C-alpha cells in the first residue's frame, strides 16, 4: 500500500518561503505522477501543481497566481517530491496535500481534479501572517 507523508509546513510571514516535502513509501515514487493540492476550511481541495513520473513535465494552477511563485520538483532516488513556496501571501495559507497517481493515458484530462489521483497524504499546514 502506497503511503505519502508530507512535511515542511509551518508558520511564516507574508513574503517568506517554505519548502514542502512528500515522501513515498510502499512503492517507488518513479512509477507515479505526483502532485500537490491545498485546502482551507471554506474551500474545496484545489489543485496547485503536478509533475510527471519522470519529472519531465510540470503543471501549475493558473487560477491562484501560483505559477511563478511555486515550484514542484522531485528526486526519485529519494522517493520524494517537493513544493517550493516563495513570496507567500495571506491567501496561500492552507493545508497542503501530496497526491500520487498511477500513470494512465487519461490522467492528463483529470490531474487538476481530485478524481485524477489515487493516493493522498495527511497534509501539512501552512499558516501565513502579515
């Protein structure tokens, strides 16, 4: 059974940076497309970023001004995917969830939706203060 464990969340100020990590166990990370979502108590879980199994392609949310501030990377040798959060804003505060998807042809149609993912971590909280 694949398990995902996020870490790196914390309490920061506007403009600060954080680097989130997600470690995969029970399987090889290199066989999964990986992604990050985030959720607040008043919004549904929303897509943030994704990276293909090889790391060759990355995708970012357009709706939340994420692109240009957040960077997703992976180190398959360490079974870990990362999300670098730069220039954090108040509205970036959320629980950030790591997700893994079995590689399949229709993933490209659904990766921005939660139904496009097969495994989820427990989340790591990011709090941003002014």
